[in-house]
C-alpha cells in the first residue's frame, strides 16, 4: 500500500549546485565541462548536477593516485593507517543522518533502510581498520643448502580502480576505500552516474579526516566513458567491479592490456527454497523481503522462490496478502518500506519483465502495476508475485532487479536442488525448513557463494561474500578481500 504523507526532513545543503570530481586532493570540474543531471527517483525531478568525467579525467586521477602511492603515503605505518580509518569512522558516523538523507534523495531507498546502515558502516570501517597489518612480514622455513633466512611479505598492489553500482553506494564505496586504506594502496572510484552524491559527500569527509592528496579520487561520469577508461588504463593494477555480467565481460577484456587483477561481484537469480515443514509465519515475510528489500534492487535478492508443492498455494496466498501490507512511497516518509526504482529506464525494464511473465503463462498473483496518484511522477512499482511458474520462463532465468518474485513449485529435495542449480548464476540462496538435516544437505548442495537458513540477506563484513559461475569471482569482506589488494613477495637473505 502507498505510504501516507508526512513532513519531509530538510534537504541537506550538499544537495545543491553542481558537483565536481575529486582528483589529487582538489575538487575540479570535468575537463570537458559537461555535466549530468541527478534525478530524484521518487519525484522524477532534478536534484543537482554532477561532473561528466571521461578518459581525460580518469587519466588525471590515476596519475594522482600513482604519485600518492609512490610518495609519502608509502611511508605510512600500519598504525598510522589504522588511526586514519578510525578517524574516518568517527567523522562518517557523526554525519550519518545527513549521508542517509542524501542516499535516499539520490537513489530512492527509504530512510528506514539508509539510516539503518549506520551500524553496518561502523562495523565495516572497524573491520578494515583491524586489517592494517595484513602485509606484515613472516619467516618461513626453507630447504636450501647453506644459511638462508626466508621472509614472506604481502605488498600493496598499487593503484586500484573501483566501479560501483547505483543500488547502494553508501555502503558500496567501502569495499574499495576500506581495503585500499588498510593495505597502503590508492584508489580511483567511479560511482554510477545514477547515484553518486553520497560517495562525493563521503569523499569530502574523508579529506577532512586527513586522507592525503591523491590517495582517494572520485571521477563521476558514464560507464561507457569514465568506467571503460578506468578498466583499460594501463597504470591501474587492480579493478574491483560490482554490476552486470555484460559490463564485467567488457572489463575482463579491457584488463588484458596490463593483466590487471580483478574482483567481480555480478548478478544473481538466487533460489530461496521453502520446504513443507518450514514455519510459514517466518518464511513468508522472510522470503518476501528477500525479494523486495531495496525494491528488489539487490544482487543477492532471492527472486526465485521455490516452494514445496503441498504448500505452494497457501504460501502464494499468504505472500500475496503480505505484499498488501508493504508501504510503498517516497523514501523521505518514515512510514515507507519500499521506495522507487532508480530511474525511468529501470522502471521500463521491470514493467517489460512483468509483461513477459504473464505472456509466458505465469499467474500474476499480486501487484504488477506502476503506482499512480501522488506517486505517479516517480518510478514506483507494486511488489509483484508470479505463481505457478516454471524454471524455463524468462522471469526465472534473467535478473530483473526489481520487486518481482517468481514462485516455482517443487516435489522433493532432489527436484528442488535440480531447479535451484539450473541457472548460470551462483551468488546466493536460501533455505526455510524445520529440519536440521534438510538445512545441512540443501545448504551444502546449493551452488552459491552465500546460503542463508531460516533467514535471508544478513551479511557480516568480517565473514564476507562472493559468487561462483556467472556471478563473478573474488571475495568481498574478510581477510581474503584485504589480501586481494596485496601481492606475495618472498625474500631470501644469505646469512653467510
């Protein structure tokens, strides 16, 4: 249901006037002078403008990052980097209400969601601060004749290029800046043109915290221009990318020039399995919000809900009733649970898939409409449920990235696993069951980087996550993420 109107909070002063790129510690216009309109997806109206950076701006930013990496930043000790990360932590948290509001205005997520990211942000920054000694040297035994001392060391790879999507830049940027600062790398970040404002404001706060010039750089612009230039740049040592498979394949091809290291978190069509012995009072809202959180604009969304046939009809009925209780509206309204889609383009994409689903024979059990009335100027879609679907339908095969759930019946565990794994993706999955044996067997058999049991979507940055198959490679979070910003080095010292 649409959220009821309420008094909106004051718009932050930051959301006014044109925004510039951060290059080498200075805020500068795009060299072309071009700008991009920033649209509030809840109203369809412009908020401000950002710089339309291109290959020239990226080259300037990479050069600044290289100078910083080879300059004074290379002499910072782990303790100094840790203190800097903790100072950034304190400044960011002090300004978090402002940052959450900027994020809501820019990409539409409800304040209830963006404000709720404060504790996670604290956790992720403290985690990366704890990893500043990841490059510490250690001794290793060797079998060489003579008297040799062998040291093993992890050294920073250099300049890291980060390309992040629009569905959560307030948290997405820390997967780039956090490990870069922890390891002594430098970074050039290209946020999505649809949602760059929170990244730019955090970059301001990071410079205020004392990040040296050139250690972090932000270039806004279109993916085909700035993003492609960053992926191709021969002085970038590592690319960390989150986004679509098609763009990732372009990045892989672009990386061959200097054999960049890559970390790719890509799409998903994650299966969420509900067995007949599941507690439906928990499974229905849990599986539903596994789809609808952030209006379905989440890579790990459990959009293929596989339900045991004996409870399929009851589950669909209860889920459809649950969707009617979800408040959809402007994210500035504290009653809102689901905000708009990011853009008119994404709205058209989601509505296309809804049309395709009905045309292929899935039953539209609930939702399926663009919302009108007071919400008509924005990009709002009802939470949607398709039932009685089969796994060969387009809505079960392709990532929609919107609030659309596809419910597929299954007979037994073998049937469920065959359907669950019949996908090119492998990012996440879920299991709802009252049986510990079922939980163990199914969670081990699902081919995905993360599996949740009787819950969905929780993530600890100290544990991390990643994908398999076409959902990418490389781990985000945990020690593995940090070590991806380092390369191993062995040193042999002849003591004779």
